[in-house]
C-alpha cells in the first residue's frame, strides 16, 4: 500500500491533468493569469507551512514534554480527584479526553495504561470497560479538539485557523454525546468481553508504582495544566478583544499573544520550564529532535491534502458542484462527515482523513451553506467525527488498544471498532 503522501500527491497530479488545469501559466486577453499545474501544486503545499506548520510542531512538542516530565500522570490524578474513585470508568475516560488534547492518542494510551490497570485492581471494575473508556476518551478529543495536529490542520485548511477558540469550543461541545455513548457502551461491553490482564492484576499495581517512581516528583497541578490551559486562555482573551473591538496597546498585546502560533509558543515556554524544574532540561534537544521526526510525516501528509484541495479549487469541479448545489446542499453537514468516514475507514489514519477531507471541502463551504465561522467550525467537527469512524485493523491505535488492553483482534472489533462507530455517530 503506498504511503498516504505519495498517494494523495499522485491523485492531485492526475486530477489536475484530467480537470484541464494548464501545464504552464496562461494569460488571458484581459490580463487574467491562470496558474499552471506545477504552480498550483506548489502553492497548495507551501500554504500548509505558512499557516499551520509552526502550530503543529509546537503542539506536538508540548505533548512530548508532558510525557517526559510525568505531567500526564498529574493530569490523571487531577481527574480522579474531580470525578472520584467510585466512578473509575468515567474517570479514566475523562483522563484520556484531557490528556489527548495535546498528546497523540496512541502514546496517551501507553502512558495511562498502567493507571488503568491499577484502577482495575483497586476497584474490581471490568478491565475491558476501563480499556474502552480510556480509548474512547483519547480518541474523541484527538479528532475534535485542537491543538492535536489533525484538527489544527483541518481548521486552517477550512479557513478558520485564526479562530481556534471557536473550534475548541465547538469540539468540546461535540464531545459530550460521544463521551456519554462511549461510557455506557464501555459499561455494557465490559460484561460481555474478558481480557487477559484481568487474570493478572498484581502486575498492574507494580507497573503503576514503578512508573510513578521513574518520574520521582511529579509536576505541581499548575505546572501540569499551564502548557494546556494558558494557550487556551490567551486565545480566549484575544477572541473577546476581537468581539468587543477593543483598541490600544494592551489590547494589541493580548491580541498578539492570543494568535495560535504565539499562544502555543507561550505554552511551550511553560512546558520547558516544567522540564527544567524536573531536572531534565538537558533532554530538550533530543525531545525536540524526536518531535520533529514524529511531526514531519504529519506535516507532509497535511501539505499533500492542501495540494489536493488547491487542485480541486483550481479546476471546474467547484463550478460543476455549484451547478448541482441543490442535490449537495440537501446533505449539508453529512457530506463532510461521510467523506471523512470513507477516508478513515479505507486508510486508517484519522489525521489523513481530517486533513484530506478538509482540503476537499474547503472550496465547497459556500455550496454547503457553511461558510460562516460557526458553520465552518461545525463542519470541522463533522469531519472529526468521520475521522473516528471506524478504528479497525488498518489503524495503529486499534493495535495499541488491543495489545495493551490484553484483547484479541476479534475482541478488538467488538470493543474498539464498535465503540468508535457508536461514538462517532453520537455527535
């Protein structure tokens, strides 16, 4: 199977040729210049790095540092104190939901799995229920809420990258019903399916204690929350200033700090301070290097999705679809959802589904009647829901959940696959 980058770029090139985009720039008699195919592809590719490249890198770097310092464990402790020990499935689901906002869901499951196993031992609750709850919480925020790379990329491609607070708000609201559906599904499926780790829970407590001991002293609640909360607050202030149309030096400063790139830069500074306080500042170079290696493929796949969108926008496809708008508009928000669902189910990556669908949908927003800020944010959430449908054998997260959750592939289809299908359709 070809790499998504090569596949999307090849499709973009073939589509551009079939759509009749000229091979070189053409100048009409009235002076209008039509870009050649090579320039269209270059503009689509470079646009990603201009708009969101830094944001994606910083978001991933914050998440990696939170892992290294043990801040994710501290965030888990905070959620336990809020939800209570008598609601372990809900607690682990909300832990996953919070942790996966800055951290990839795959690594988030690995990080929180020892806590899940320990809570199974301490509470006697079904291990499968806890596995499904954790996986669902991680997966839901991963596709709905920035600064996860896929949602940031989709938002920017759709033209709402400068209003991430609105995307965060819509994404958080869109998470409520999927979280509720996943919670009840986890409780139900936990009675139907048994996992291997339910037979050996003594190891779970040791794993949890050893993991905490590896970090020594966990960060304070403020230090653990600051890299996530401070950027959100800065973006919120910037949004309020924009709505109230405030002017002046302080307003300009807060507006500057609230732009996504600068807000995440501030969050990165807080995370670096966290690394310094933990006595691990010497690892910053290696952490940054590893993060760039991880983010590189995401950036390139995201850029290729933008290329496809640019090719579509430069062809007569939009005009054709506009001419048949009455048919398309009847689908409304379900069109981006169904398209994202098809891409996710076919190739497995939620990030690819998010970015590619956004690139295709961006020029069609007026046709769908979703070219307002709220309409675009809702469209982004619909794409996110589709990017969760369904997690199966071509999805790396499927194998992380089944392997660490002590599930067979067959049981994985009963739990992770069915759970992602149910959650995505309850948005």
